C-alpha cells in the first residue's frame, strides 16, 4: 500500500495490543506522535523504511504503511493530509479524546487545532480511493 | 423478548473462548495479521482510523434495560465512555483494546449479546421496525420472523461465505420504518384476499456506490414458506453472484443484470425443486418463537387521559416534544416514545454511558424494561402509559435526552465519516452539527416540518444519503473535503433515490446550501405539504434555481 505520490514520507501503524496510532522512529521504536517519526525523501529509502516497519508486524504493530509528511524547519515531520492529521490528533469532533487531549493540556502547539482550516490541507487525489480499509 | 435457549448460549460462549485463544495467538505472534484478520472480522472487530472498533449486534434493534446497562458498563470500562448506535440497529465502540476484547465479549455473553454476524460476507444481523409489536396498524410482530431468520442464518454452513454481505430487514406493516427497500432482501408483512398474513418479498435493494430500490419478486408469500423461499433466493445468489469483483458482488447487481422478472423465475424454479416443504416452519416452532414476543399484559386505560391533555395545553415544551417524539400505540392509553440521540451539538447516534444508564432506568420505570434502537440512530421506549408521559419527559429533559426533533431537520443520520473511518473522503459529524446549529430554533424546525437529512462521508453510503430527503455525500475534490447534495430520496414505503442537484459545495458552504434548499421549499410549499411532497410535485428545478441563482 505504498503511496505513489512524491514527497517525504514516514511510516505509521496501529499498535497491535490496543490499536493506538504509532510512528516508527529513527531508532526503531514506535512513538505515539508523528513529530518523532523517521522520514525519507527518496522512494528507495521509503521502501527501506517500510521494510523496517514490517519487521514489527509480528507482535508489535498492525498494518504499517507510508504516509506523506511535511518536514518542519526543525526537521520533525508533520502529516500533510487530513486523514493523517486526524489519526495524529483524534476525532475533530471530540477534542477531549485521542492524543489532542493531552496536547491541549500541554498547550504545546499554541493553538487548539482549527479543524475547519485543516480541511484544506490538501489530500492527493489518490486518497479518494479508500486506502488501507477493510471489507465491512 | 427472545431469550436464548441453551444452544444459543453455548454457541456464544464457545465463540468467546475460541476468540480468546485466537487473540492470544495473535498477540504472541503465532498468528500473522493476514491469518488473524478474517477471524477478528468474524467477531465484529475492525481496525479503524484511531483504534480498533467493535460492532455489537442488537438483533432487530431490541434491547432489555439489563443489556443497555451492560453496554454502558462496556463503554465505561473498555471504551472512552460512549458508544455509537448505527443505521443497522447495532452499536459500535470506537476505542477497545484488542487484548481486552475477549473479556468484553465474555461480559456481553452474560446478557445474551455478541458480535456475531456484524461483519463479513454472511447474512447480517436482521433489522426490523422499531415499533414492532406496538405499531397501531401492524399485521404481525416482525421480530418473530427476524428471529426465525436469525436462527436459520446463524452459522448456516452454506451461507457463511456468500459473494458479499447480505442484509435483511422486516417490517410488520405497510408503513416502513425499517428501510426494507434498500436491503438485499426486504420483507413486508401483508395479507392475501382471505386475510391470511404473509410477506411481500423485495429483493436487490441497496445503497453504496450503486444505489437500487428493491424490486418485489413475490407479492404474497405464505408465512410458513418463509425460510424455504429465502433459501431459494440465497441459493440462486450464491450460485450466480459475482465473486470476482467486490463492487459487483451484491445481489442488487445480479438482479439488475438478469432483470427482476427473470430473477423471480429463477428463485421460483429453485424453490419448487426443493424437496417438499423441506424448510417450512414446523408446526409449533412458529408458536414457540411467537411466545417470546407475546405482548405484555396491558392495563385497561383510557386514551388521552385528562392530565396528559392538560399538560399538553399548559406546557408548550411538552406539547412540542409529544408532537415530534411520541407516536400512536396500538393499545389505548399507551404511547410509543422516541428518545432523540440528536441533541444539538452532539454526534448523531452517540450515547454516553450515563445516558445509556439513564435510558435503562427510565425503561424499567416507565416502559416495561424494553428499549429499541432505530435505524435513524435514535432510541425508542415502546410501551409507555400516556399518564406517565409528562413525568418521563421531565426526567428525559433532566438527562438532556428530550430533544423534540424526531423526523425534523436536526434529526440527522450521519456516518462516522473522516472523524473515525479510514475509508472517508470527508467529515460527516461536524456537518451534521453545523446544520443543527443553523436550525437551532425548534420553532423554526417544527415550522419546516418533516425533513430527513442524511450524510455519508464516502460513496459506501453508511449514512443513507441516497435516501435522504436531502442527502449529503462527502467527496474528495483535489484533496479538499467537498459535498454533493441530492434531494428527493426516501427510505419509507414510497422509497426513492435522491437526484443530484448540481455541483458540490466546500465544507464551509454546505450548510448555506442546505438552508437554501429549505428556503426554496418554504417559498414553494402548499399548505400542509412536507419537503418531500413539494419536491415530488415540482421536481428539482425550483430547488436548483435557488441554489445556483448566483452562478
Ligand atoms: C466506521 C466504520 C465503517 C466502515 C469502514 C464502513 C464501511 C462500509 C462499506 C465499505 C460499505 C459498502 C459495502 C458494500 O457496498 O457492499 C458500507 C455500507 C453500509 N454501512 Fe458501513 N461502515 C462503517 C460504519 C458504519 C456505520 C456506523 C453505519 C451506521 C450508521 C454503517 C451502515 C452501513 C449501511 C447501512 C451500509 C449500506 C449497505 C448497502 O450497501 O446497502 N456503517 N459500510
Ligand atoms: S460512508 Fe464511507 S466514510 Fe461513512 S462510515 Fe461508511 S465507509 Fe466510512
């Protein structure tokens, strides 16, 4: 399910035991926030990243995949597209739930996410085709 | 209510222990995800955007207060304090940890609940009219037949691996609150010339990317042939349904490609070839199941007692709630109460653990301990004395559960959308919330009258947008959330699919567009005419004109 779109990517998955959204870090840990994620620019490096992640699919995570990120000035990646922003934070309609609930307390990003604006953060057309979904 | 026999209980208990084993083997790495996924799906466990999601069956939407309390307990202990009632009368939990799900299922089994037939290509949980057994104009209680179908289909060896999932709905009366026309098989109870009860059989309805209104393939089927006839339908489908393409595998595609008449003939042939009455309901069996659904002993009460009438006169808030949320009961002196799960600003269909407990308690005190889930994502208390309505309303109000909006513009069906669903193009819940906010004024809502708004976050149509009087579909336009509007859909006894009004709207425009459609209706309606009727009289043109006037 590697994404065909160009640009930097990181790997995410859900933790096997409890489903929590996680990201592969440069030192092969699984962090709960995307800013700690390892990311790569070139397709080959991205493939290598994905393979590193897949090595954990036995007992640690479920369904790892690459997703588009925008590296910030300090080099930490942030998800580019709405769906991954949603996974990184929690439901937009429940700011009290998911990871954003803790961020709110830390007031880390200075502002509580304005989800109305995030909507326009540009998802590539390919995502219109439901990505890693499963048969219902 | 139906009570498990030992056989049911044994199956459910076995399944829990089997799944516990499977989860352990997955957690230890003995099973790969590829091996485990079909197993977890057979037990209602999906992987969603943020976490696992568990879908629990509520057969024909009937719950006891005890079961509701257990759901509240599950919400509190295994989830984040709430659950989501779905359009198929089930409940979903959004955050359970895989490692805890076997314990969760074991707790559910204590109250005869499970997640069997909530996913996979099997005959899914059978849905029914939420007014079953109490509707004023009912032929028979449809849950009897829903239960018979459930027993026949649960773990049916031949039908556990159908080409695609298979959804059945049953209504006991002409009025259709179960959306039978958009199911793979819809059953509508009716009578023949001699007054004998039976079924009109509809086949091949569905939503998703190819919406279809089901066709009647048999105008009257005697009751006792129900299972043999259904078996024939499924055999034809099982043989001919397309397994090569998941998008074309639903029975609606087959019925469309061979034509309803030919399909009916094929079923008839299959049916007549069956050994004589092989699957007919044995004598005694129907009665046995009917006994579970026997009506409670009603008190002999007058209709419209004086105190009830007086409170309606003196308390306009109560009167408004009665008008929207209370329906006529078959028994004089009783009423059917709808509890709206669409408070303004909430997520349609969501209920907190506290709300579930409150409803359970009120059901025990006022409604003989029974609760129904509606496909419009509300709850129903089917047996309330009219003389208790005022007190019940006050207590519901105290719990924030007395929103007087059932059937009105803020009583919106919305799928989880991009807030929870990994297949979504766009968000659904916040669109519903913004519409509720725009039309906050209940007087205005009551003036607008019946108007069903239904929202799906992608073409899978879980939010029933095709059959919304106003339907809203989330699409992806160059990476932006965009919404396509349809009008004129309906899921009742005069079912129809909505037509697209024109080009779509951005997230920030869609609520204005809905309001414009409502304005067009208000300008054109005749006295007493509902939105859908105005559309059916005038067509889409006046709506289009107003909507795109500025272009
Ligand atoms: C959040 C996870 C969900 C996912 C990923 C999901 C996925 C799907 C998919 C893929 C379909 C299309 C199936 C097909 O065309 O064969 C579908 C149909 C449907 N879903 Fe969901 N669904 C979800 C939740 C829900 C919820 C919460 C409801 C109720 C509000 C619901 C009710 C339905 C209904 C009524 C259909 C239409 C069935 C038909 O095609 O006739 N789903 N869903
Ligand atoms: S309609 Fe689409 S977005 Fe909504 S729940 Fe179904 S699959 Fe998800």
